[in-house]
């Protein structure tokens, strides 16, 4: 069984390996230069107009960037093969239509995600896309957000009940002694799942075993459930000490809920992203000052502490939910993914340093809803569909979250938050 120290060491080693893969990421980040040429951005006058003409102009703009037109997303191609929905839905009656916008380019300097990305966001909340687009514009002007996937692992935590602690201890000792066999069972059960850690938590005569897996490019909840079930069946059949009862999940793993345990460790992919915004960028794009943004961050963090929040961030859930909807992720995982820490501070030169750390990104680029027609198209817009793309997707997601934090902090610090929602988040007479 791995200790907490060994797990931390593994994360550090993975981080160092990441930095040296595909060139030195730190060196690349240090070479970032202020980008004042905004021609790559979607022109601002096209941002707020919603009609057929400007929708087509946005699509044409993406095509100019060698991005294939999303035919299902635009409605030019109709979805009719209902067999594709097997495994995604039951009692099917139709499709829910959610408006989808685009932000970008969001420049990312990462280990897997390196370049300029246009990111689809599906939402019915006015002002959301505009806010994230502004944050992406600031990141682009600054040369890009550095975003690194540090470590990954998905857990399942079955619970076993015994008559007394003595039975529990015997059961646990046998199980820990057979960890290698449990790893072999995982390899036989799944092509992609690998058991990397086995942990335990004792509460009276209750034992929780936490099995942590890597899941390849899948989000992995189903994979780890199936693998854990096979492992538990083997344990129950072969362990001389039998529990009175056991359940496949003891509500300890953090699945689809915010927990302190996942926050301090990780669940899914832990990603951290940072950006250095010059005073000029903050003034001209964000319409505020680094000092005002840092002061707002300090004040809002005290508020988060007083509220008992897990972590301290502004609105990760907004961008992640919109991105998850567009790209076929399990949207309920926003409950855990939208946990983390945002930090902002003024540098000695008067610029703004900002970072966002998200320890619980449950995301995938294969399986689940990723192969549905419009969801696949949205992943392809980001070059994130298929095998070998999950860490890339996670690094982009963290950069999106950071862009959103920058924009909302700017709006709140400058007193623009209410007017922006009044302008963009309400129906006008022409829309009624």
C-alpha cells in the first residue's frame, strides 16, 4: 500500500517528467512575449450579434483556421441513428437543445496542450461566453496561460462491515498482502484501467478500502466501478475472514460531490494553470487595475472561508459545465470538478499574477458521451477527440477556468458585473 509521502513523490516525479516531455515547458513559458496582434481573435463586433449572418461568419472564421464545420452542431446535418445512443440514455424521447458559443483563441502553454484553441461552451446563461471570451483574449495577449496536468487517478471506495475490530484487522491484513493479485485482476478486467494504489480507512467495525486507478483517456467512473467489483468478488471469495455486509461504494470516494479529501489529494486529473498579465493588458482588456483585482481576490477569499467553502474560487462551475455539456462529459462531475483555488497577486513591477488549481477534473476524450455527433464535433474543434487527448483536454479546461476567474474578478473589481449581466443576460424586446 502506498503512503501519502510516496503518492506525493509520485506526483512530483510525474510533474518533472511532464515538464521535460515535448520540450521544456518552463523554458517555453518564459519565452512568451506580449501579443498585441489580436487578428487571431474572433472580432469583437461579431460577439454579441445573434442571427444567421453572424453565425455563418463565425463558422467561416473557424474554417479559416482549418477547423472543420460542425455540421451536426449547426443543424446542417440531422442526427437519426438512434443506435448511437445505446449506453447513453434510457426511455429516450428526444434531444435537449442548448445554445453553443465559441471563445478564443485561448493560448495554452502546456505539456499536452500547446497552441491556440477555440473552445465551445454550451449554456443558456447570457454573459457567460462573453466573460470567458474576454478572459481568453487577455491570456492570448499575454502570450498564453501555462497549464500542467500534475497527477491523475480515479477512486472507488467499497465499505465492509464486520462483527468486531479483530475480524476487520484480519480481513485487512490479508487484503493488503494480496495487492499484486488485485492489480492482475484489474488488468484482466480492463484494457485501460490500472490499479495504482490501495488505501484503507477504519471507523469502528467498518472498513473502507479505496482503490485508485488510472483510466487511460476515459473519464473512468464506470471502468473503476467494474474493476472494483471484480476485485471485491475475488477478495470475498478468497479471504478467510468474511464481512457481514459490503457495498461497492461507501460514499467516500468523492464521486459527484465536493469533498475535502478530494480537494487535498486529487480525483481525476489535478491541473494547475498560471498567467502573468501586464498592467497594460489589465487596463486595456479587462478595464481595471492589477491592484483592484488583487484586492477583490483577497476580500472574496475571506468570504469563501467564512462560508465554509471547500477551496476558494469564483465560478469554475460556469465554464466547466458549459464545456462539459458541449463536449460530452458527465456534467454531474462538475459537482467535484468545480473545486479548487484561485490566487491573484500584484508583482513588484505592478503586473498581475493569477493561477488556478483544479484537483478534481473528471474528464475523458473517449467513451461516455464523447462520440455523440455534436459532442464529437466540439472535441474535434479543440483537437481533443480520441485516444491520447485526455490530459490535453484537462489542461485546456484549467486554462478556461483561469480565463473565467480573470474576467469575473475584473468585472467585480471595477463595478461592471451588474451592468454586464443587465446588457447580456436579459431578453430585449427584439428577442421576446
